[in-house]
């Protein structure tokens, strides 16, 4: 459909953008092998000593674990709450439907620092609810913007499926829960995967809201920020980030495969 | 009603943990702090808003931030569109998977580390100047300037712009384009009058991310810039300078109002369906 | 569906009602109790510290000895540390003189009986009960170390070697200067003016009347175009000097040590106008969850060996007089290099950080208080 010239220039542009996206990442990985503990160009020399140090760095490990925990819990909460909201919004018409979408979008649309300071004063000045900064405050903070990610994906998917399916299921005698399990869930499953993946990514890498809700513990991004301040342990940071990139390749590829044929109006 | 039962948990969660906190925050914009001990005093006053409106420094900071957010959004939209188009309509399925992974993976690697990597590139003795020297071009002094911030912001938020545009373009049925051709439109016209309008919700959705993320960020300005953005003022007044939450809250109304307007506009273009 | 709407409204009202009055509850007005003994160790310790104050060289043996796992959060400025302390999430803070009084007055720290720290008796007299951590004879913390804010320069690019702060204010190195992003920097400008413009009559760089303050702010505004970056963290400055972004700037010895260890051609000095500096105190939070570990930590870092190690690592001066000998054992000449055996005259020549207040100390009350400093700093930077 497009002319050859168009296709060619598009491919060139794509390659350039991929390079643009990945050169800093490659640099991070290369500098994980930096022999000096301060980053400068060109690289001072190659060494793998940081891998050993990072592996045994207790703070890095506990930060990584905390991040995984927080992201996992926040994503789970987002899956449940997001799907619930999405199901209702796409199946019923009622006043305030738009308001719900707006409310859910707010945490992502408003700057993180606003969410951060709101939650910070909420948690710090409130003896009534007794919530002190802990894993749970981090999770609550993250869940505010994770819910909308799942919600959007599920709503988009549900919008493209026919309600006749659920109606047929009900007519055949299934109750609400059975309908959900056997009819709705399979349809939205890949949307859930896509939403969960994005929500996990957002939570795992989140630093602004977390700074305000984390108290004394470190999630991985906060640990990284602390090390950027020190200026002396950057290679260890690079090692950890390198490790994370490698670890996430597989889940991302799987997720992409799963969600590939989302387009009902597919061609080619 | 089952619908209510399903709706209450998410709504309740958001109301209690988000809206209520936001409401309290904006109420505190009308309070003040004791100047020495930094404790919150419940004296109702307009001073905070007064300072923001009348002090030129804060106006300058706000404009600077909004301008950068707009610039970054425009840049990302221009960069992302051809890329997303290629991904959605030209690439083979296998290539599409690869590109998708290549765009998504950076979102999983640390945002901080990626910004820091740009320092390595943009430093005086960094990779960029080194490369420029090798091909005989003049050295640049972009480190810690607005140019550096523009580059880094556009870089960091690019995947957020690519994905919604890709989703929107991917959904355009071939039949529309065939119909357009049958009606006599040439490629450019089809592009202008069929593809772009259909992709617009995706672009608007992506722009919500790029605009709001730039509007509130304080980390990128601290790491690669040398001037204050709205986020820096808010951050500094809560966690940096004396705990002047009321002032931060007052200043936070600026991005709130800006985003409210932006969201209203984006909604008209259909962005909410394309998120 | 009407029912949903009503439910929304009810829920919102309930939630809001719960939150609004509660957020107004201020902390109780009773004073925090004095720490008089060390009980059972709690196994964890959350600290707020300057970068380099919790280096593994002395943290690891501490953890081994006491089982108190140390988590440190770094603060970039005294302001940040004060705010972090107020959250009540941390056990102790290495507060400088411009934070300590604010913490004491805000009832955020507990008094401590100095007899709990055996090495206290070996401290230099000036740091046993200094006015920044001892109020009316009550000790709110134990002095730690002290040091100057130095002038750092690139030996290859800055010639001749500077000996005055004026190098930071002249356009000779325009675009290659770096100074800390901290409102207290106004004092450094005032210090420079006290010697370069004696007619202003500045005696104490933290007690500035309107004219003196305006002069300092004007000087800093003139400096703004010369500054490549206002460094927020030690890592920023290290990056700037290593990668050619800056060739001269105001610094801490920690950066000098790190850069020199990485073979960067830098040197630092105290210019002829003198220097501002810090005298740090470890203070225990009134909301500390692990006070026993905190006291053990203070005891540990007051011992001569740890004092020597920290002094050499960061580049500062220990409070413990017995540290000098050990410093020379660890690194020859370091005792003299970091002034551990310096005279009282040297100590008195450093203008230690303190919180500017209205009270000028000489009967007048028209000095600028810290909120004006902070507002001016935001103005200078933009």
C-alpha cells in the first residue's frame, strides 16, 4: 500500500529510533564491567568484580526483594479492582460512568509528586488509621496508578467482544461467577496479562511516589537513588540494572506472544 | 445489586486512599507552617496562593515546566508516529514482536539508570563530544542545560507515546484504506484524512502521559538540568526545605489545573478510549 | 443507577470526614524523655546521614558486634534531614549545626546522658557541650566530627592554583563553576564579602541584616551565569569534576578523596578568607523505634579507631582527641592533614553552620531568618 520509498524511509527511521532507545541501555550494561568506580568516557577498563560485590550486597538484595514484593502485591490489587471496575463500566450504563474513568485516570494523569505528597501527609499525620510507612503504604501508593492500567486494557477488550456471549451463558443457566470464569475470563485473559505486565513495570520502577510513601525502607529505585548520591558505587547499580533487564526479557516476550492477536480487525 | 458490589471495592479504595488524601492536601494549601520548628499550624490564609501568583520566580518556573512538557510531547509524537506506523502496518508479525519487545523492555530497566547513562553521553568529556570530535564536528556543551532535559525527557517517555499510537494504528481496518483508495484518494490524502484522524486518540492518549509526566518530574531536572521545575519546588518544600506542605500543596494546584484542562481537551479527541 | 451515586457520596463523605480532623492532630506537647541507659538491642537501626558517614569499613564490624542491621538514608541538606526526622521513621541523624537546634526546638530528638558514651570524656572541650547540641546544660546528642567546606579545583585546568573564594565569583571560569544547591550557601557569599567588602560590616555570616543580606544575594545572582550546575549530591560533584563539567567549585573533602582515589587531577584547600563548615552531632529521634541500637551506634562511632577511619574516609576532623595517633597509623600524616591536632584557633576560624534567626545576638532583632534565606535561594537559582 505504501510506496517503496515510504517503506524504506520508515525502516530507516525505525532502526534509528531503536538505536536511540537502546544506546543508553547498552551503555549501562557495558559500564557494569567498568573497572573504576566512577563513570567516565571512555570506559576505564574491564572488570567483573562488581558482579560479585553486587551479588553479596545485602542492601541491594533486600531492595530488589522489596520492589518485587511491592510490585507483585500492587499488581494483584490492580488486577482485582481494575477488572471489577472494568466489568461494571462496560456492561452497564449509568450516571457517573465517565466520572469513574476520570477518577481512575487521575493518579496517572496528575504528576506523581502530587500523589506523593498527598499520600505522605495522609500517612504521616494520621494517628487514626494507624498506618505507618511500610510495605503497605508503598503498595497503596503504587496501586493508585496501577489500577487504571489494568482497567483500560480490560475495558478496551470488553468493548470489542459481544455481550451476547455472556447473555447466552446466563440463559444456559450459569450464574454470575460461572459466567465470569468460563466466558468472560478467557476473553479478557490476554488483556489482563498485558495490563498486569505494564502495571508491574510501572510499580517496579516507580521512584517519585515511593520516595514519599516508603519511610525508612528501600525499594530498588530508592536504593539506586541513594547510590547515585554517593557517587562511588555506580558499577554495582549498573550490574543490578543489567540483571533486571536480562531477567525481564523472557516475561516480556511471552506476554507479547500472548497478546499478539488482540486485533479483531487483523490483516496480514 | 451485584454491580454495586463490584464497583464499591475499586471506588472505595480510590476514594479513601486517593481522593480523600488529595482533598486534605488541597485544604492544607490554605494553612501555614511555623517558620522555625516547621510544624503545621491551622491558620487559614491565602498567602501561599498569593506568593505563587505574584512572585515572578514561581510564575517563571511554572511556564518553563509547561513549555518543556509541550515541547517534549510534540517531539515524542513526531518521533513515535513513523515508528508506530512501521510497527503496526509495515512490519511482519515476527518483526513486530521484536520491535514491541524492544520498546517495552526499556520500561523495565531503571528510569534512574537510564537518565544517568545520558549524563555519561552528554558530559563535557562524554560519549557525544567524543564522537563529534572523531567526525570533526564542534563540541557541544549540552550537559545540565534545557537541551539536555529536552533530550532526556523525550527519550524516557517515548515508549509511552509509541504504545498507544501503535494500538490505535493497528486497529484501523484495511477495508477503510481500500475504500479510501477506491474513492480516488492518493496515499498522502488517505494518510491525512483517514489514518491520522483515526490515530489521533492514540496520539492524545500518549500525550497525556508525556505531558503529565514531564509536568511533575523533579528527578530529571535535578540529574540533568540546572533549573527548577514545578516538581522541584513541590518536592523541595516538602522533603527538602522546612516541611512547608501548605506551600507545596498550593503550588501543586498549578499542575492540577493544567492537567484538568489538558484531560478535558484530550477526552474530546477520544483519548480516554485509546489509553 | 441512583443507588450507586448515593453510595459514592456516602463513602466519600465518610472518608473525608475521617481524614480531615485527623490530619490536624499535632504531636503531643510533652518533652521527650532523656536516654539514661542502654537496654536490649533491637536488631535494626535506621539512620539519616551525610554521604560517606556510614561506610562499610566501620558499619560491618558494628553489625557483627551488636547485631543491629544498619539502613542509611542520605540527606543532601540539613533541611532534608530535619524533614526526614520529623516523619518519625528513623532512629538517629547526623545533624549539622543548622539542623540540630531546629530538631531540639521541635521536640524531635531525645536528650541523652553523655556518661553513656565512654569516649565522651576524650572529646575536645569545644565539642563536649557546644551550643548547637546542648541547651541549658541538657545534651541532645553527642558530637561526631567537624570539617570545612573546601574549594576544589582541577589542577590541570585551573592555573595558577587559587587561594581565594573570588575564583568562584569571577568570570574567568564561566560555565565551569559548581556550588552546592543549598540555601546555606548564602553564608559562604557573606563570608567572602566580610573580607572583600569590609564596609558591609559582616561579622557573622549567619547573622545578616537587610543590607548585608541583599549584598550577598546580589553576589550570588551575579554568580548564577557562571555556574554549570548547582550540585545536589556528592555524586553530582564527583561526576562534574571527573567528566569535565566543572573545574572549580565549593565542595566537601569527601568528593576530593573520591576523585583523587579515581586518579582525577584535583586538589582542595581552605582559601584565605576562611571557610564555613559543619560540626555534626548524632541525635536520637524522640520517636526512635530502636533507641538501644542507636546508643550503641553512637558509642561505636565515638571510639578512637572509628573516629580515625571516618575522618580519613570523609576528610574531616574527629571530636575524639585520641583519634590522631590512629589516623597517622592508618595513613601517614593524616592527623595533621585533617587538622585533628589543630589548635583552638583553627577550630574557631571555621564558621560552622547554624540556623539563621531574627535575633542578631547583639541586642538587635533585624537579621534575616531562614525562611528568607530559602526564598532568596529559590529566587537566585531560577
